[in-house]
């Protein structure tokens, strides 16, 4: 887009911001003066990288943030109109920062295109809770509705519609929206997009959701598992792969289930490396409290046809072009750039190693009778500690993330685990003080 046209659009806005994420996936924003947008697009604008989780050391902290002109969106809220960009992070002009999560996804997508001619469409499912306050507990529920329940029991329909309308005005189209299984839980799915656009839209979606919830007097959270005995919020990712001519490479009319050998290898890679990449897909202590039976979170590394208990699902499709896979272990607490990059990279590794995904899961994987073990490689990790051990042993994860992000990310997550390990909780007081 022409810079003059960008500046004219920004003049109609109350504020201009550049968005990016830290390694944890948390949204960062830098408000800038739109009168200087020519210079900012050309030269970037400086910030302290050492104050951003996983970005830089204090003795080498200067970073430059460059807005990507192609990502400009116009968002109109009740009390503010906003022009926003997604940013690229550089050490200095012309030198991309090794700790920029967006660069990881760019690199993986570029390699898939240049080495294999592969292109991807991704469709994440955005799930979140609307609560009446920042405190979590049964009193914080905004409703007691369930899956597909209609108004007036569904208190969030007006919120979802407002989110959808703001996104539509900015050029982001939704596919479907509904109340989810758990009270106060909601889902909005956007139309499929290229990986980079899908990750950028996730950043925008999260910001819009928080802002709109506040307009209605609610508090939106993407915490995976805020309540015991209920389903989590997931971040399921639908993915299809084509060649440069647009032919779906996951479809083969002559193969079982019309699933190509390429698709089986791709799934095989995801499954083989599922444990050592779990720290990216389920990145917080809270994430692993969701991996319990009968709560629609995958427990076993496996794949299935239409099977929602499987880690990788092949949904029903009405045409060859719609053939896709769905990854069901990610949750929305992670970094979407790293999650999507890891999904694609493990699938590519499966193709390179010609890994077969085996037979599909039959029936609910939750019904399998298995001997309980403390450490069980048949399963996804059951705790952040287990995921850390697998990631520390991994040779592939540093290749995907790059050494700098891998080291910084591991340090962040090890600190999170250590803080939990040494923190005394009210539950421990209740259980052990009387001993």
C-alpha cells in the first residue's frame, strides 16, 4: 500500500499502534505518531528489547520495530478508533532480530515454498471465556449456557456479533460463531488464510476480543483451563496443503480414506515429534491441567477420521479441495507464530523422513485400558515439567525455532516451572498443615 494512502487513512483514527508478541505470545503494542509514519516504515522505531519476555539482554537491548504496511487494519471500538500494524523486529536496520517469533513462521513458510513448492491454508478455531470479573470461580461465569444454546441463555451472542462486525470492517471475515460446551465459553472461527496472515489475524482477534468484552462489562480470557471439571479453551488449527497450482496435496482418490501418502507422512511427523514440541503447543503450567479424559483435549498421540478424541483429526470434507487435517493439542495461551511454524515444520519433517502415521484411532481414545505410568511416551506430556524435559532433549525444536529463541524460550518456561515448584499453595495448607 502507498505510504501517502496509509497516512491519509491514519488521519481518520484516534490512535496508531504497532502490535507484536513476546515469546510467551502476549500481545505487545507500541503507539506511534501517525504524522511520522513515512519515517517509521522506512527506518523503524526503537524500543527496549530487554523489557520484553525472551527478546534481548539488558547489555544489548536496543531493537527496532518496523510496521508491515501490508498488515494495516482499521478497528473501531466504542471509545476509540484505531489504525494498527503488525510489526517486524530488527536488531538494526537490515538485520532481523533472531528472537522475533514472526520471523520463525516466515522462515518455515519460505522453506516449504522454495524447497518443495508447498503452500498452506490455516484456519484456527478461536475459543475464549467471557467472565464477569478478573477473578476465576463459579461466581465469575457470565452464563450457564452450553453448546449451541441460543439467546437469552447465551449471554455472549451480542459480544460475539460485535467482535465479528469490528473484524469485518477491518477486512477479516468470519466463518461461524457459537457458544461452546462450557458455561461462559465461546468460539469464533475465521475463514482460512495463509499461515502468516492467520497468525497476524490471531493477534488482532485477541486484541479485539479483550476490548469488546470490556465494552459489555465482561472480562475475556484465553486462559486454557480456568475451571475444574469443565472443558478447556483450545486453539485447534485446521491445515491444508497445495502445490503452486492450487492442487490439494492431502487428497488422493486412490488411497484409503482418500488421504494421500504425502498427508500420511505429514501426520506421521506431527505425531512423532508431538511430545518434544508440546511445550510450544501447550505452553503454560495451566495448559496441562486440560489433558484429562472426556474433556475433548487429546491425551494419546494418534490420528483419527472425524475423531475428536484424537490429537490429529481428519474432518469430513465435501470436496477434494477441502481435504485437511486438524491439530487438536494447541491452546490459546501459546505464541501463534511459533505454534503454526512448529505444526508446518514437523509435518515437513515427516515428509522428509517418509514417516507413516499408522492406523487411525478407532472409537474414543479415552476408553482405552492402559497401565498407568509416570512417564509414558505413548501419551502427550502430562505436565509442564514433562514437556520441558522432552523439549530439552529435542534436536528438532532448536532447528525450528533457531538457537536464540530456543534458548530464551526454554529459560522462560524453566523459570515458570521453578516458580510453581517452589510456591506453597492454599491447597497444600488445607491438606498438610494438620499433619
